[in-house]
């Protein structure tokens, strides 16, 4: 029985994540969540407490299921330059998939109103900082293996990459041509020496 409940919880969490991803936090109503997750009001409150708690759980789920898989494309590749291109390639494939939500759940859900909540603001900042640290680690390894120049400013380059990715994720919501993103990314990475 425990495995069935765990599966149903994961399935419900994934449905909520996709709904928040598509509509954003503010535009997702409790009614939307109950319908999409196929649960009753009482079960929702017993399992998640409130909409904000569920949203925080979906952010964790997104980090585990989406961000980690994208990061693994880079981390598991023995060549940084090839790995970062694989990461971007996967992002662009998602942009071309009309059934998948566009952009990044974290970025799509951020609004000025939402960031007034200290807990959510702290979470978002921590996730972005962790993303930068991940890139710093990958860049440092590429410098140590002499794949990248030793003069590379690793923290600054990691910040620039994260900012670029978040910008591309945000613009993907406007249905820009993925071909343009690919061309821009090639120029961007070349300019960074990557």
C-alpha cells in the first residue's frame, strides 16, 4: 500500500508542478490544483497544508526531476564544452515540444508579489546560488584538465552562464524561434571561450 501511495503522491506532485510551471503561482487556483491532481479538498489539506506548501514541494520536485537531469548532462560528460552544449540542446528540445511547459518553473513562477514572501525569496535565491556553484565546479574542473584557459574568471563566468540560461528560459515563453536561440547560444559560448 505504501508504494501505491508514494506513486500517487509523486504523480500528483508532478501534475501540480506542471500546472504551476504553465500558469505560474499566482494564476494557479486551488480549484485548478484539485482538478489537475484529481484529489479532494480534505486530502489536499491533509497532504500539503496549503497552496504555498505545495508550491514549495513542487519546486523541490522540479529541482530533483528536471534541473538535476539537465545538470547531469554536463556533469556526466567528460568534456565541458560538449556537455554544456548537450545541456542547451536538451533545453531547446523542450522548447520545441508543444506539449511541455516552456521556460523554467522557478523563473516562470517568480513575480514581484511572490518574492515578497521571505521563504520563497530565500528558496529562489538559494537555488540560483546553487546553480552558479554547480557551474563554478564544472568550470573549475575544465580549467584543471586544461580544457579551458587558466585565466578564466570562474565565478564571473558561472554567473554569466546562469544569467544567460535564465534569460533564454524567460524568453522561451514568448515562443521565439528555437533556431535563433541555438545561433545565439553558439555565439555566446564562443565569446566565453567555451
